[in-house]
C-alpha cells in the first residue's frame, strides 16, 4: 500500500485529527504572516505592478507544492488518487473568481490573509473579516435562488490540466514550472519599470532555485507517474495471496443480503459483454467494460464512505481482472461475486426462468452456461430474488467495510 | 521582562529594521518555498489542501444556527453544515482557520508586527479604508462560496494539484482584480 496520505481516522481519535489540522493551520498562518500577507497595501500593490511580493510568494508556493506532490507520487510515497483535487465547476468557478477579484482590489485582502491581519490587530483586516462573515451569510441566504447554476453549470468532476490538454503529467509539470519561472521573471521586470525596484539587488540564489525547479520537473517527467500495473505490482504480494485464499469472493447469498441492506450504498458492476448483460443481469447492476474502469476510478473513489463495490462476470476471470484494476487504483471495499452469474443462476433460478433458460450449456471459462430463449435483462425473479431465500443458505460472510481513506471534501468546505 | 520594557525594546528593533529599508518580512521566494512546503505537508499527511473561507463559512453557520435553527434546516446549502443536530464547527476546516489565526498571531508577535494599525493607501482616510475593507470582504467571500473556495482552497491548493477548474478560478481572481485596479487606483496610490 502507498503510505501517504495517512489514514488519519484509522490512526488517531478525532481529537488527534483535529490537533493535526490545527497544527497545519498554525504553520499556514505563521508563513502567511512571515511573508507579509497581513499588510494590505503590499497585497494591493501587485495589481499596480509596483510590488509583486504576493504574486511571487503565491506562484513559488504552487510550484514547490506541485513538484513535491508529483515527485512523491512518482516514487510511490503519495497516492495521488487519494488526495483531494478540487472538482471543476467551470462557470460558477469563473464567475466566483471574478467576484473575488473585485473583493481583492477593493478590500486589499483575501480570506486567509485577512485572518492573519486580524490576528496581528490590523484594523482594516478586522473590517475585512467582518465583511467576509457578512458575505458568507449573504451567500447562504441567496444560494437557493440559483442552485441550478451553482451545482451544475460547467460541472466536469475531478479534471486535471493533464486531462484537459491530454498530456502526460510530467509534461504538464514541466510546462507549469517554466510558465511560473517566466511569470516570476516578468514580475521582476514589471517591478523594475513600475515600482523602481532593482532586480539585481535580489539574492542570486533565486537563479539556483529556478534551476533546481526545472531539474526536478524534468526528473519527475522522466520517472513518470505510476501506471495501474505499477500500482498493482506494489500491492501484489499482500493482495494476491488474499485473493487466492478467496477473501474477496462473496457467496451469492451474501450479495443478496447486501442488496437488501439499506445502510450500504451497493454498486454492482457487471463487466460482461452487452449481449450477455441483455440476456440476464441483476437488477441495478451496471454494465461496464473492463477498458472503461480506469476512466471511472475518480468517480468510484468519490462515492460515499458506505459504498460497496461488487464485480461480476459469467464466472470469475473478467471480474477478477477488473478487481485488480480497482484495488490497484485504491478504490476501497471491492469484492467479486463468487462463481459469477453462472453460480448466481445455479443458486436462484426459479421455475419462471427455467422456461426461458436452460442450464448445462457447454461453455469455456467465463462464458454464460445458460441458454436463454429471450433477452430477459433484469425482468425476471432471479434478477432480484426474495430475501428470504438466504435463510436456508450457509455461507461465510467476508465483507469487511473499511474506513474511507480519501478526503471527501476540499479546502473551502 | 515587563510589558513596558518589551514594548520599548520592540520599537527600537522596528526602527532599526525600517531605518535600513531592508525587508521586515521574509524574502518573497523564501516565503513561497515555505508556503509550498506547508501545502505539501498538508496534502501528504491529510490528503487535503489548505483553506480559509470554509472556516469563516462555518463560523457564520454556527452563529446563525444559534439564532435561527429552524431556518438552517430549510436551506439545503446550510443543512449540509448545520442541519438538525449537526455542529457546523465540527469540521477540520474550522481547525485550519483557527490555526491560521493563532499562527499569524505568534509570528506577528515574534517579529513585533502585532499592533493596532490601519494599513491603507496614502490618499484615503481610515474610515474610507475600513468601509472598502468591509465591502471587499463581502464580495470576496461571496465569490469564494460561489466558486467553492478562495485563494487558498481553490487557487493555491487546486493550483498545486493541477485541478483544471482551480486554474480557471485562479485566472478569474487575478483577472478580475487587475481589470478593476485602474478604476480604483485612488484607494491604493
């Protein structure tokens, strides 16, 4: 398993988790103050190109954090799938951004910096925070009138620049680094022209820093981000044995129990061909090809913490392949239907189905061994068996729901 | 050390710093590296980035819930924070925001920058500055709620994780401010 981010809720009690966040906030506030973010004229000066301190701190921080995040992901220290990447709500994000820009130039702060200004007793900062509290109040009272715009306009989910430009992560990292260095250089030129600052007085070490950034970015691109195969190989020693011991294959009876368990958010993924799916599938099972699974990992991880995934194919081969992909990509609580659809039908076929489907058809591994005379889909009793059938069955319960490790909400909650 | 000697000691220190016209604050690039490190540590340990406006939002929800709990249970956006028995302060982001205040205070104290003052452009009165600070704060957090994050939660955190939407929001923030800057230049120059 990739060690970071830490599974905080599993390691610490709630109080400990909160102390950690308090500590991170402390460091954040300390650094903001140290960088001069409690001084509103400095924050505003960047918009007149006179003093680009804030601009410089900001873009340097983005590049440093980005390089460290993707470097640690490249070497298998940090699981990028499990960290919060702000989902894209394009239009509300842009409109909100423009409004924030207005607030920035009028007020001379942003929320984080105003808190630091308040903490250091800047009266203008205190007024900004009061205004900020009022703005939050206004939003809460007005959001109901544009809920649709707020929740849907330009919603794309977890989308990164890599997805938008269809470039490998390493390439984007290099481009962002180069762009930031160019902007910082440009910023110094603007300061020279508009602010009368002499860039020659700035420490020479910044050239070394820029070189280190570029070298690191190129190294990240060279190593590359871990593929699904890499990720599986890292977990294989532990997970392969458990898989072979049958720890993740659940009996049809346990699945039926789960279908009737309203506390769980059950997601059944049927990875067979569409033809087989149309002949027969479980009620509410979703048809998805194995090739499509890697594209849906973000959606799977974003599901609520009580989500259980059950994969099924005709026997187990295709489902197991899909299981490996999902487990490698850190999707929690993934199981396989033992014996697949064939075993399900063996267990739950009623007289109704026997009219339309004959068992005992010859078939290779992972082929449907029932002969359907009509495409029943989920329109027959075996697709949604009576829960009472479970009472006569004996099976070992294998599902152990694990706590969700990925954060379910982002920075501005 | 008594308070009085501490104050006089600080004033001398302050004079020395401003007298040389050197930087009372850290070098911008150094500050940026430190901020980047903090952001990275946050992602590494918690899987979450930094944020500020979410904390403010929950402070307000907490106060509103004290005054009008029934109202909180009718607006879906507010229910998520303070519906029923839910305590809006019971969130990691509140801890981060509270930490920011403490951290800023400590750093300001150590460096002698914690003092009552109003920072403003040379051509406006304190009162004008306060009014615009209030109005600016209102605009900013309204926009931040709409965009689901402010300069910290969207631009900084989303920027570092290369979120497409966060980069769009980041350019919108700077774009909006630069576009308006000329028209309000009296405020700052």
